[in-house]
């Protein structure tokens, strides 16, 4: 038996003895005087914090991927031009828009809707879109 095998065997024996000792120990000693409910509540709180943190990280990663796309193509358009574009899109049947009175919408909402429609149009006409016929 070489040196490594002897060390592995000693480690295995130590771990087995440790597990046996833990299994034989009373629950009160394992919990160190705390109640199981307190430990469970602490673990649940840790899990909730970890879940929230993971969600924040995913959101930050998603934002970091989206912001450069939006920043890459700044569009300057007047509100009347945006209203006309939205009215044309609403009539062409490619997009379904909720019934809205464009004249009653605030300018910021018009510009936001215009940007959304342009982004959809850009996505649908992108060169890496393989939904169209092969060239």
C-alpha cells in the first residue's frame, strides 16, 4: 500500500467516525441550544435574500445587454412625425395596437411607442433573422 492509499484510508476512517458520532449525538446538542424553528427561519431568510440577489444580478445582466442596443441607434424624430408613423403602422396590419387616440396621448408616450415599434421593426428585418426565404 503506498503513502497516498494509507492517507486516504485514514481519512475515510476519520470521516466515518465523525458521521457516526454526529448520528449518535442528541438533537439538542446538535442544535446548540437553538430551536429547530429558529434555525429554519434563519435558513429561509437566507434563501430569500439569495433569491432576491440572484434576481437583481439577472436584471442587471439583462439591462447591460439591452442598453447598448438602444444606445447604438439614437433616433431623433419630432412628435408629429412619430404620431404619423404610429398611425401608418396601426393601419398596415403588421402590428396590433390597442385602440388609442394618438392626439390625446402625451408626447412622451408617443415617442416611447414610436421607439418600441421601431425596435420591433428592426428585429423583424435584421439580417440574421432566418425566418425569411433563403438567399
